[in-house]
C-alpha cells in the first residue's frame, strides 16, 4: 500500500489526487493507497446532506472563505478545518471481499478503535455512519465507490476550532461536533494521530507492506481560494 502523509491541502488538489489514485488502483500495478492530510477550511455535502445543514448565508461564507463542494460520497454536510485528519483509503472492495455496507462498518470500527486508544468511549452512530463520544460526533464517514474502488472515507476531529461547528449540522446531527482534544486530557499531535490511523488501517485491511510518501505524485494544480458553491 502506498501511504501519502501530506500537509494541509486545497479541496481541488485533494480531489485531483484521489482521482489519480483511483485510476492507478483500478489497474494491476498498485494494490491500494491511502491519503492522510488536513484540509484548508471548506464544506463538503454528500448525498444525504443539503444546503439547510449550513446556517451562514453565501455572503457570510464568502467572508469566511468557506467554499461549498457537492460531492458524490455518502454522508451529509461536513465542515473541514485544520486540526482534523482526513483518512481516505483507496482500495478494491472485491479484493477485500467486502460490500460497500461492510466497508463502511469497517471504517466505523477503525474510528472506534482510534478513539478508544485515547481512552475515550467511542460508539458507532446507529443513524448516520460515524462515531460518537458522549453523544457528539467526533468522526465523519462518507465513502464513494467507482468500479469497486473506494475514495473519500474517514475524517476525525483532533483539535480543530470547535466553535465553528455550531454553524454546520454535520451529517444532520443536532449537536456540534467534538474532538479528541476536548474529550481527552493533554495536548495531542496531529502527526501522532495520523500515524496511529495508518497503523490501524494497515492492520484492519491486511496491508503488511506500506510505502510512505510525504509529497503527492506529479504536478497537480494548486488553485486559488474562493468561496463559490461548486458541484463536484
């Protein structure tokens, strides 16, 4: 498995990287890949979300420089901020012997395992894919599958600005999201959480050999930031 441990990324750059890796994993040479990164501030809305989950109007969103992207994944609206870790596995479900529903369950259990590593009472959300700690969402899960190859996946809050989540009903949940930092004790390092996620992912899906990269392959575009609503 090729693991891309990247920094903070624009949505368009991350989307282009995912598309490239989906193409490569669809072929015979690349067995699987995973992207672990942070986002610049943005909002994505999946198939179960709507504009009603976002309280600020377009003028306020432009002022905050929060673009909206409509994406072809499961799940609802999600606010992406620095201080999260996005973990997007790109693998072939047929080789894993999993249905889409079983794969989502595996990602949920992966997030539960991570949260419990930090001595927190993580629980699977029975209504919307994700993980709760003390009745507040701490992890969002939304996947896309194209030709049996997955993209998107898991986003976990480590130490983002939680006040900002009061303006977004993430996955339709009535309470603002929480974080590992808020629920636990002591300071956390993004790099440590990212590394543990990679270890748990490798164990759960049986990838014994992992090649780690700290830059993305090729020269992908780096667009300027804006706050216009886009459909992707």
